[in-house]
């Protein structure tokens, strides 16, 4: 049976996405954007750990440790239910 699909293009697109997912600089950016978005929504109790840029790279994401409570267990008023 003949397949009407660009398999090479499909594999190339998958590979590019896969490689991009492995770039922790993108993850660091997304982490910062998430925390900023939560602040703008007045959800200060919801945040991601702070990224330490000077210790992070394409292959390593370093964040500060966060002592806290799981959102599911939080009693904070600004944690959406």
C-alpha cells in the first residue's frame, strides 16, 4: 500500500522538536515566564524555582531549592482550586 505522507519531512520535524526539547535554555526561559505570568495573575503562591543562569546551559538547568507545600495541599487563598 502506498503512503501519501512526507516521511522524511515528518521525521525531520520530529527530530527538530526533540532536539529543541533538550535545550535547557528554552526551559529556563519558560520557567521564568511561568513565574512572571503567575505574578501578573496575582497568584504569588504559585511559582517555579528561580533559575540560576550562570550555572545553567544548553544541557544543564540549575534552579534554587524551594521549601514549600505541594499546590494540591496548599491552604493559600491565591491557589486556584
